[in-house]
C-alpha cells in the first residue's frame, strides 16, 4: 500500500491534478493509479455523508490505470473520521505542528550557518592569512 495518507493527499490533491494535466494521458492515468486506494476511501466516506463530491473521486478512480484493492481501502477506512459538523474535532485533526524560525528556534539553523561561513573564511592550518593591501570600502 502507498504510504500516502488521506490527509496528506487531500492537502495536495489540487496541485497533483494540475500537474497531471500537464502530462500525457497515459502517464497521467498511471500516476492516478498510485493513490487510487485513497480515492476509494475518500469516495466511500463521502458516499456515507451523501456528498455530491463522491462523484469526483469515482471519476478519478475511473480514469486511473489501476483500481483500488478492497483491503487497502478498508485499511484506510479504519483510521479516524471526524464528524464533518464538529468543527473543533476537524481543527484538531488537521492542526499542523508549529514552525519556528530565527534565534531560539531550537534547530540551530542560523547559528550553524554562521559557524560554517566563519569556518570557511579562516585560513587552513599552516597557511598565512591573506594581507589586505587596500582597505574595504
């Protein structure tokens, strides 16, 4: 089974489909076959909710070169499915981890970069520092 999950694919589905629209039909249909089990699970969840968007995922399945395996779809349907009307549960399910940048972010990105730049500017052991004949302006 493909390691993609329902939330991961649904975040990128518009971009994925836009990309496929630029590819030859055969290649696009083959690529649609890779996450077809996720399309099947999404279609089933939408069917249970009586959503007209089920048809979109059924169309993607029909266009795909591969068909979803029942066991793969069933495995995905075992994952939690928050109630679409419970906005607090949906927010919790889709909440991303915070991303921190800059000083104090904890990853040392800036400090590590500064250290590498300074290290690259140091002369190698046993090599004299270049003398500056003219001052920098």
